[in-house]
């Protein structure tokens, strides 16, 4: 594992957002959703996420997630993905979303 400095970590904008829309991405080679995430003062951002193994689109609405907000936008399967929704791979390499045990303000930054 490569060690980083505290200043490196502080440069990453990790913020809380609420998923307000989730639709299947028909252009994706691997099953994925196109998400609209409300990030408060940062606005509503789009993300393409391969999270279909554990989640149905309707189950995602209202769920709070942790997003990396300061990556450059990237085109993913026809979608301009503006934020990265974070998660961890389980033992079968399926993504489990990072989340919170209490409601938080959209746009709150990871401390």
C-alpha cells in the first residue's frame, strides 16, 4: 500500500448525496444504473454505477451515498458520469454501497 500525506487526502471531495433517480443504463456492457444524486450546494450530479447485483433501481431512491465529487467528468457507456458513488466489493466482487447510519445534509463533506 502506498502511503499518502494528510494533504493528499484533504484534496479529495468526499460528500454525502441522496439518490433521487436510478435508471438502467441500456448502453452499458455490464449491468449498471444511471443515477441522479442530489449533492446539496453542488447540485444534482449524474453517475453511472455497476451496482445492480445487490440493488434494484426503486430501492436506491432516497438512499444516501458517499461520492467523490472532484474527479474530472468521464464518459461511461454513453453517460457523462460527474461523480463516483463509493462502495466496497464483497467476496463475490459485487459492489456494496458505502452509506450512513443517520440522515445527513446533502453536500456534507467527509471529515
